[in-house]
């Protein structure tokens, strides 16, 4: 016989929600309430936006109240303390089924974009959404090797992204090397820099490791800014050679892709080619990662994440284990950087700031460290959500013509991180599949897997 659930304290919930609203009001006043604008006399004036502040305060009040009501209906935490992950709700073959459905959607994505948005609208959906999201999925999977599998906290991953991009730009523009040769060379150079970073941090853990990797990322960015004779500084590098289809360029000339195949010229052909190219690179990253997990080096990464002292006691060479994690993760970042440079045709140090490292790390953490599916889902939500904010022009009819939804990207980004840490502290996909098993593979709760802190 179970005890009766305690009565819900509605007055206490309202008081809690009111406190949340007051805190929201205090935070909104310096951030949202006043906006600086330039008048006709070239003077800065303050434009009050108290209506927008009241909307955020109301959302905080009713959101907190709804959360407390939902928590009361679900019962006390002790009744739902056991975390079973996705395996409790999904069948055993759900992961494979999800992967097949996702792969089919990705293969048909350009055709679906053309069918639903037309030739003009498909450019935005294929380039800004499809290609951009896949770049960050590939970056997230590369960093997942270092952070999720080996448990080494890396805050300077964007440095390897920059090494790959600038390697492709310099080799392609200065020496005339084709993209298909620049791509593997960029990955090799990035992996080499990963090893260089790995040697000084072999004895570092936790916050000290994070600080050194953060400093490494900033050093690379400052070198790109100040080494003007080579990198052209803030002006960046332009005229980077574009990828070709077996030597056939995607231009309007007589030897271009459209003319060779008897088609009408359209920029869509190049975008579709780039989409399938980055899709192939991302799938290659995923395939290599899954295979490495089953090899001795992959099991050594996971053992290092769980307990480095136990690793050494078992005779595992932690030096080579850490270096391989840094090198392979950096190599995939270099591949993504090479593709980024060839896709844009222009790169500058502004594309490789610390914020890029923070976004990639957030994708890994929010998706679930060590989970390939979780990283992909988090990249779709974070990068796709940012792009969708650019399409919310209808909100100007509510908040005024001066309202720009993209300015609140980081605010929503921080709010999403807080909610995820409350709702699912181990990421969107908290279950893990063991690399080796006795007789039957079973997903285990993320609560039984240590996340690792370097």
C-alpha cells in the first residue's frame, strides 16, 4: 500500500513563479529594456522597450508555474529516479531503424527541397541548412572522439578547423593544388598539429587541460591575424579554388558542368554536389569512429575516460592513447575546414573564434558525450534553429520593425543549455551501447558511464 501523494501547494507555486518573474525582470532591464539608436543628428538615444520586457517576464512567470504543475503531476523524484535512457522506450532495433530513415531523408533532401521550395527557395535550404548543419555534425563527431570517448576536455578545437581551412586556401591558391589533393593534406596537417598539442598536455587534467587547449586555439587565431605576408591578416584569403566534378568546374563556360551534360546553367548543381560531398565526409567520419570504438584503441579511449590510473595499472599506454585521440579528432576537424574553405572561396580569422569552439563543444555536450546520434540531433537543433531565426520576419509585426530575432540567438542558446541540463543532464541521448559484450548487446544508462574531465 503506497502513501498518498502530498497536496499541491498552489500558493507556494505562484510565489515561486513570481520570484522567477522578478529575477527575469532584473536581468531584462540592462539587456532588453533599453536600446541605443542613432538619430538624425548623429547622436545616440535610448529607445525604451518595456513591452518586450513585460512579454519575457510573463513567459518566465507562466513557464515556471507550468513546470511546477507538471512536476507535481509526475510525482516525487524518488518515483522516477532510475534513468533508463532511450532503451526503455524504444525497441532493440530502433537505433538501426532510425539510422536508415535518417540516411534516406539525407539522400533525398535536395530533391525534397526542390520539390517543396522550388528552384529559388531550394538554394537557401540546401546551402544554409543542409550543408551548414552537416559541417557542424562532422565537427561534432570529430570532437566527440576527444571529449566523449577519451574524456579529454578540448576548448580549442576550432584551431584544427582553421588549420584545415588555411592549408587548403594556401595550397590551392599559392601552389595550384586541386581540392581533392588539399583535402587529405589538410587532414594530415591538422592531425599533426593535434599531436603537437597533445604532447604538452599529457600530464594535464580537468580545468588545466581546458585552459591549455583554449590558449592553443587563441594562439592559432592570433598567428592567422598577425602573420600577414602568409595569411593576409584580417583581410583573409580570397579566390580559393572550388571543388570540381572529376575536373569539370561548376561555371557557365563551355567546359562547365551544365554545358558538358547539356543542361541549363544553374548554381543549384554546385550546391547539390557540395551537399553530397559533405554528406559523404560526415558519413565517413561516423563510420571510422564506430569502427575505431570496437578496436583496442577505441576501448583504450573509453577506459581512459573512466579512470586513467586504472588504465595505467592495466598496462595501457596512456601517452599513445591520448595522442591518437587528439590526432584523429583533429584530422576530422581539418577535413571539415578544408571543405569549408573550398565551399566559401574566402576565409578570414573571424571565422575561427572561440565562439565556434564553444558551439561545437555545446553540440557534443547537449547531444550526449559519446553518442553519435545525439551529436547529430543537437547539431540539427542548434545550427538549424539559428538559421530558422532568420526566417521569423513575421515577429516584427508583433514587436516592431526594429526587432531582429537573430540578436537573441545567444540568449536562446543559453536558455536551451539550462533547460537541457535540468531535463536531461547527460544530454539528449543518455544511453550508451558497449563496445564489447558477452552474448547480447544492450544499451546502458548514461548514469553508469563516466563523462570524463580530461
